[in-house]
C-alpha cells in the first residue's frame, strides 16, 4: 500500500518535530521514500499567532488504513499532541499527521470511510480517504505536488 501523508506543527521546534515524526513513521509503520520540502503557512480554520510548518511524504507499508491511522495517532501522542481536532474546531498543536490519499498494490486509489474504531486519541476516530479537505488546503496541495505531481 502507498499512502500520502500531510504533517504539520505550529508549536515548539516545528522542523525538528516533523523530522522526528518521519523517523518514527519509518520505525513503526513503513518506508518513507519521498518527502516534500517544508511549507510555511498561517493557521487554517482558526486564528493563531504561531505559523505552521508543513510537509507531505509518501509512505509504503503493508498496513491497512486503520492500522496506519492508529500508528500515526500514537506518534502524535508520543510527540506531545493531547487532543484531536473535532467537529471543525482547530487549535495550536505540536504535531498533526493526516492520511491524505492511499493506493493499493495495483495503484488503485482507496476510497473509504471508517468510523467507530478505538484509538489512542479518541473513542470514535473518523478516517475518510481521500481526505475530504486536502484540495482546499494550500499547505497540503503545494507540498503534495512536489512528490505526487
């Protein structure tokens, strides 16, 4: 399976946190074989004095989408994230890792919505592939275009 992930941080040493998240993704989930450059942006969906540092990466792993979600949420928690954004309410964060797009071993895009599964960050995570808002967000579209034109 091939996944495209978006990572962002606007608290602490943003660049170092993103590098550490990539290291942990490789250690716990699979091979990151492409990474965009850093992309700096204002907060999206809320007001903050802290700018975001973002990047996108390409991940190759045999793990299913819900397993990748659980693993990335565990990495977020380990890197200091205390709560997920819910119901369109966003806030500052040390790290955010979103699954943007996924493809099976034959290159076919996975389209799914998963609800009602237990996770380390919340009782009812929601995973929709492709991510429903990725095309509206420059901080995803622009870095993603670097590695997936």
